[in-house]
C-alpha cells in the first residue's frame, strides 16, 4: 500500500490518495473512489469490500476530495468533482502499475462525484458504479418539490462535513459538536444555526437562496450531462433511500442516451442495507451482503475493464426487490413495461376505483408551524440513520391520529395487487394566502391495523397561489411524499375556533390542482390489505416548515375536483 500520494489536478492543487495494489508486478486496471469523508476508513467504503477488489486483481485508489482531510484547495460540495475526478483518472491510467483502464465507484456523495467525472470523459475510464447517487444537487438532494430538505441537509453539513475533515480550530469544532448535540432544537429553530453556518459553511446559505432549476445548480447536475456519460453504469439504490428518485432518473436518462446501464433496487434506506428495520424484516435475501454487492461491482468491472467487447450481457438489466412479496425479480427496463394505470379517487374518507364521485366534498387542514406533522420514517437520512430508527417502513398510526392529517382508505383487497413504478397523487387545494405545503404518503394497511409507510412526497405552493394572476404552485420539479392514516381520522373539527389569532393568515383564492410525486415503489399489496393515502400540510423536520404562520387549507374531492391517487399496477406479478 502506498500512503499519501500527491496527485496534481489542472489548477495545480494537490489531492491526497492511498493506493492499494495486488501482489503482482504486472500492470492492472485501477478502481477509483473519491470521498469527502476521509480515506482512512474501510478502503471500499460502507458497502464494498475494497480488499476483495484488490485480491481480485485491481488496484484501488482512494482519494480525499479537494479541501477535505489531506487534500489541498478549498471545499465546496460538488463544485470541483467533475474536473478533479477526471484529472485523477487521467493521472492513474498513466502510471506504470496501471494497464490503462479505470473504473469509478462509491456511495452517495462519492457516487454523484463519479457521475460528474464520467461526464468529462477522462481517458481510460471504462465503467462506473454509482451507488445511492443523486441526479442533481438541487432537486432530490437539497430540495424536494419546492421544499428544502432541512432534516437531512442541516445534519449532513454539521456532522459529516464540518465535524471532521474541514480543518477547523478546536474552538470551531466544539461549536459544531454542540450544534450536533442540539440538532432537535435546531430543527425547531434553524435560524439559531445561521451564524455558525455562515462562518464555517457559507455554501449552506447559497443552497437556501437558489431554488431548484436555477442555473446555479447546473455545475453539479449529472442529469444535464447524460449524453456525455458514455461508459456503462451499474446503478444501485434502495426503495427508502433519500436519493431514490435521482438514481432512477440517472438509469432512465442514461439508457435513453444509449448507455448500457443496469439497475438494482433493494429494500434499503441510505444507511440501512441489511433488510432489517426496527419494525420490519425483509428476510435474509434482502441483505446487501447476501446479494453480494461487492460481487456485483466485480462482475460489472470485469466485463468492461477486463473483457471489453466481449459477449453482450443477455440478462434483464433491472433487478428489483418487491416488498410485500419480499422476493427479487428481474425486468427488461425501468419504468417496468406492461404496467397499467390504477386510478383511485378520494371519496369522502375512502379511496374508490371507477369514475370520480359525483358528490363534492371538502376537508379543512389547520397548519400550525409550532406543531408540524412529525417525520415518521420514509426515505429519510436524519440523525437516527445509523440505527434506522427514523427511516423506512415505520407504522404511521400515531401520525394518523393527529387532527391535522387527512386519511383516505380503500376497501380490503380480494387479491394481491402489484404496484411497480412511480406513484403520484393529484389533489385540489384551496391554500391559505400565506402559501402551503401539500404532503402525501402512501401506506399499506395490514389486516391487524399496522399502517406501513411505502413512500412519501411534498409540493410547495407559494404565497398567493390560487388567486387570480398568481402561479398555482412552485415551478420546481415534483418531490417525494409520505405516510397514511385511519379512515376515520384527521378531521379538523376545531379548525375554525382560532380564527383571527395573532400571526394567522387568512385563506383566500380558488382551488388549484396540485400533483405530488410520492416516489417509486415495487410492492405487492397482499389480499386482505388496504391502500391508504395521507394528505397533510407538513412533514418536519424532513422538509422545512411552510408557511411560518398559522394557516388553513381546504382539500377538495369529488364533483368538479376529482382528487385521485395514481398507481402503476403490474398484472400477473
């Protein structure tokens, strides 16, 4: 092993790396992992046995990205990863111990950095494996459906980016450690961290100031560079991963550009990969180790680095773990061919198939920014990520008993129902004049009452939505949504009792049609189970609370406002 290699990049900055080499004098392919989290940990990262890669005949180069730990330059997340990654690959393939071919891999930040570097087309790069990658640094990473992903981003910056590797003084590190210990308090009052973040992580303010879709983000957007990514990619992600939407977008966008991409989706969150959550076990087959994620990397790199131009892979390129049935299945593509739209209308507090109900109905939601609907599982990456206590398929019954959620439930299913693909809900909302967040969750209700969260999302309406001459909704891309509720729960019987309270904004305007992207699932609802939809006005701290004043919104269904849930049903699955 060679420690502390200094690798120059185009602007003269030196990036530090460690090199692991197999026991041979012959040149070999090199696999590159570039990380902001410190190269001193497991060489392959959290999911890959790096030493097994080396024993299999690959050199492994693990590098600290610019401005982190041992590398020079200033760190700003993603801004230099395309150029620095390409320069690192070009340097590596020119070394005498390399045979001229390289692969890039890594999880999370490392994975998106690999995609950005691949778009630079460095010489010798033959394949990539982005694991739980995003498709951009705006939508799906810092923002979702117009909302700011406060729960994840605030903790990520404080814990992962500042606490270690940022070169802070002892006093500065102590400030950050104190903020990490007070994270729940900061979630309730994020402004209390403003001074600290402005001094030590000024990029955080820029993320808040630039909405999704702003040109500011293009520099760190794999989705903008799909035509330039020509090397074959193996995409790995999980149904409860915070970046699931981005990983699926990467697969689909690259395939549409002719890239020989493959896709694996397991029952995992961002950091829970054993298939075991506090309230749900998916079985041994769901474990990343049992699936052999390291072996998947080796198969992909062997095919494209050791045997380029060999026989084509005739296996289906998409491998999905279908929750509910708890089995792996392969498919020819994503979106999975052959699905049919299943439309379920909101009808009173029911979900019903068939035509939209003729009778109109409406429910009022009271939004209190001092008591938002609490995040309870889902595709999150909050402080509990290391135990899985705050993410994944948690039971939603406690949330459903709150008076500020609306719950719509279908009849017990008489036969299994497979839903594979992107799910959405379209609701008609009269928002408060101060604006609104429309959050939604899709839930599988078991016969015993357990309400298992499948996916969730948000859509932000800016102040004045629904009034003449104003935009009905935030113009950013759709987000991912959240939980379900009791069929009789959620009526806001006291919503009008505090009319005129201090700080309250008056409801105004007309109903607007709002579509919330709930996210993708591969799930089988078993016979006797029920489908449930929850609609609320917050999901905190996952998303920042909006508006910051007491507000009331009305959700319409039936009659002229056919609010509905859209599911991609897969016959015969």
